[in-house]
C-alpha cells in the first residue's frame, strides 16, 4: 500500500534564518579579540549554518569538520555516540567555536565537547542554530543560539529525515500524512 506523503510546514523562513545568522556573526566578531577563530561544524547538518555564519564574520577564520554518529536513522538519538570523522588539524591553543544545527537532548554535544577539551584549545564555545530546550537530558551551555523551537521534528537548512530535505532553504516541520 502507498505510504502517505509527509507534509512540510514552514516554521522559520529563509530570510529570517539569514537575518538571525547575521546578528550572531556580529556578536561573535565582537566577542573574539584574537585571530583566527576556529569554526568546527558537525557533519552533515551543520555545514549550511557554518558556511553562512563564516561569511558574516569579518575576521580571519579557519574551518574544519567533524563527524559524529548517534546510531539512529529515525527521529530520535539512540544515546550512543561515536566519532566517524576527525578534524584535519590540531586545535591546541585555538579559540574554537563548535557549530551545530540543533541541540536536542544535548548528548551529542556533551560527548563532542569532552573529546575536544582533551585537545587543549584556548577556549571552546557552542553556536547552535536551533535549540529544543524542553528535550534536554544533559546540561549544555550554548553561547550563541539562533532560535528556540518547540518539541517538533524539523527538516531543512541542513537538517534531514532519512537524508532528505537538507537542501530546503526554510526550516520546516515534518508532519505525517
Ligand atoms: P542531541 O544529541 O542533542 O539529542 O541531538 C542532536 C542531533 O539530533 C542533531 O545534530 C540532529 O542530527 C538530530 N536532531 C535532533 N532534533 C532534530 C530535529 O528536529 N530534526 C532533525 N532533522 N534532526 C534532529
């Protein structure tokens, strides 16, 4: 039998996303007195945010990517996390800004920050485009948040469902049938 088509409802339109990223970029630019700022995106979802954010920061930046798997293909994190792709370079003594698409339970970032802190960066902070605070299981400090959203599964602007929808410019709620 044919599956019902999922419906997409726009939650945050593209213009609003870009305007907020510009504000975050201005704030980040002011907060970091030293060059370079080391931006690390968590694959794959945060790449879109990193690219747009980096272009709003008028100072020397380095970019790198890290891969994390949370053992899940559905809409929830399994709670088990492992590194699937490491950084290309050392971050010792660097000012690191971890760029994430969405903070949900906080399990992924808690793990990642623990891994990165062992590499002795000078500072480490988090920028997350979206935050679902009601879902938090681990306390995590997010220095730069784009939008707080309710507990709904969202796609677009890097976020996927089974690898689909990452290229949408709006952030949408995925509603069944
Ligand atoms: P956490 O470890 O904080 O529970 O989960 C973070 C990761 O879960 C995100 O990087 C993202 O991959 C995934 N995630 C959490 N909420 C959503 C959501 O609403 N939509 C999508 N597409 N992924 C989500």
